[in-house]
C-alpha cells in the first residue's frame, strides 16, 4: 500500500494519525474466521494485524525501519481505544488488545480525526526599533542593497526635502535588547526558510522564544561543543555523569567502581531512571509541534536540510536541556557502536533498546498523543546518527547576525530632520509550487531578454554575433527555438545585412567605362 509524506504544517501529528488509519483500513486483509463454534466474516486476528501494520510502519517514510513490534501493539491498542477497530462482539474503548488470535474488525463509522480550522491570529505590533525594521535581509552578497530597496516603501525612498548637508551624521546605537531581538529574528528567519511551512507561527509561538537561550547556546560551549552551565544546580548530578561516563567508555571505566555480573545493566537502569524522572522531555513540551514538523524533513533527499533545521531548533532549548541532550546523545551513540558492550537485554538489541528507552525522554507531548512513541523513535534514531552535526554551533548563523548588526550600526540618522528609517514590508508567502513556477518563468524571461539584446546589438560584428548565438542555442535550445522556430526565421536575421564588396565592384566598373569612352 503506497503512502505519501505528510509535509510540515500545523496538526501534523493528527494528519499522520489519519494517514496510518486510512492505510490500515484500506490494506489490512479481511478473512473468514471460526471461533467458539461461530463463524465471523470480514475480520482479522490481533497477531495478523500486528504483522501487517508492523510492515506498513517500517516501510513508511514518515516512521522508518526502527519501529518495533511492541510499538505496533501499542498503536493497535490506541486504535481499539479510539474505535478505529473493535472486537467481533462490538466491544472497544475499555477493552485491551494483546498479540494473540483474538478477532477484530473495522466499525462502519469513520475513525478519522477532524483537523481543527485555525483562526487567523491577530498579532500586536511592537514599537521597538527591530520591529520597525522587521524584514530581515542578510548582507554577504552584492544583491543585498538591491533586495533592501525592493522592500522599501516608495514614499520613503526619495531624499528628504529641506535637509541640510551641514547637519552632523550619527551612527545608530544598538542596545542589548536590540541585539537579542536580532539573534531571535535571524534564527527564526533561517528556520522559516528550512521548515518551509506556510507560516512558522503555525507550529511555534515566537513570543515564547527566549533569545538569551540562543545566545547562550551559541557562545557558552566547551572545546567539545557541549554547553557549559554557569549555574551548576541545573546540571546533571555527579552520580549520573559518572554512570554515563562508565557506559560511554565501557569497559574503560573507573577501576574503583564495583564489578559484578550484570553491573552494566544496573548502571544503565540508573541513567534511564534519572531521565524518566525529569519533569519535561529534553526537547520540552513547548517545542513538541515544531520537532514533529521537522520529522517531515527526515528524507534521504532532504538530509542536509533536516540537519540544519534541527541545529536551529535545538538552539531554542534552555541551555540545561540542550546540555543534557548533548551528553545523552554522546553516550547512546558510543554505546550503540561499541562491540565490547555486553547485552543489556536478553532479547532486544542494544541500539533498539536505547531508542526505545530514551525516545520518550527526548520527545513527548504534554497530553499523551496517539503517535508519540513512534514519532519520538524516528527522531531519536536520526539524532543518534547525526548528533555531532546537529549539535555543533552553526557558524553561518553567527556570521549572519554579525553582518546584520554591522549593517544596522552603519545606518545614519540626521538630528532634527525628523526623517524616519525606511519601513519594510513582508513579501506575500507563496507555496513551494508557486515559487518553483515563478522561479522558472522569471529565469526564462530573463534569458529571452538576453537573447533579444544579442540580436539587436548593432555594435557587435556578424561573426561574433553568430558565435554567441550558436553558444546560446547550445545552452538554452528551448528558448532559442521559440525565438527562431524555423531555419528561415534564423536566416532572415542576417539577410538584410549590407555587403561590402558590391559597392567596391561598382566603382571599378564605373572607372573602366570612363576609360573606354576616352
């Protein structure tokens, strides 16, 4: 059964639930079964449902191959609770489901969850300096000034009337609050470009983003890139750090620690119990919807985009949460690759156990969601494989902020002139399809104009023009064929050009005629 990728946007978890539900109802084989001397038609056993749904989830690009059979059983239990399925005696909700031969069927009612309509949010205007210049353009290319002017109100582009050149220019002074707003807006602008949803505010409340966290996570790091906390009360307890180091460096741990059969399992339980005792997941309840939407980017073709998106998203976390996340990922990544690590479970492999154990400690919803465990598994598996890149400080972000601060400081005002800084307006957000269509049409128009300029250039010699037109035809055959649909139309371009030799021959003939007559 084919599936499609649920793209980023509001209520993505609900859309994923509906997607899995539709695929399960459409593809699950229904058979005739006999139970307790009765025959039931169009039904299936719990074990058959687990088998089929497990394969569906593993091959679905929204979840991935790390989904376990036990997680599939948990999802089917939620299907039963939400009346996606019912047993053959029409019982659901309070019933339990096990991986056995009990019979179930699909109810006649639709199990899909309605997606709420988001009412437009009225945003209060701020009077801060940065809000008056809320449209961020980043210096670093020659197009910067041109792009800025394209968004400047035309009424403010003209030179102020009555201003005197003798007035003294003053550089702008940026306050600490201004700098924090720059960090916040530059980060969110980059994140908006990567997420690509209709509006970042659909999955994130910008008012709750603390710019001080971003600055701290970017600047207060040790040589390994891990956040260093000034307030040690928020750090991991010493005994937890010791246990994590023991597991990460196994078997090269402190020789003073006791050793006995099963010691590594006890240490692992100590670490897992601590992370389960935290009041919030490491990615916090606040950013649950944001990280669920980043999951839509975890495709092979979008791997770099997903890494950059997670880089920016993890910068929004409180420094204590980011530090715990960094240390946890370093530990479980080393453990999963350590061939000397003893088995921590009799049946489950080390990597699968690590993902199952810590996924809900990393990502979960404040109200238990239907797909929380599957989504968290998908995200943690990706973070394990790419944690070094995801949690490193993005240099390009720091450069963008510094460039913008330098630009704002270079702007000048004129005392007493009453001239306000240019006001900027946001461009209308368009869909990805519209963007691609506009990009294509604009580039095609620009190339067509270039071809016309070559044709009409009177200063260029015929030989050089033919050479350039031939090169243009080779590079852009479609545009060239639209301008010259036939060989005749192409030949007509040079048909009216005056020849040099005929006038010279004509003058010679005239001279000979004169000499004969004489």
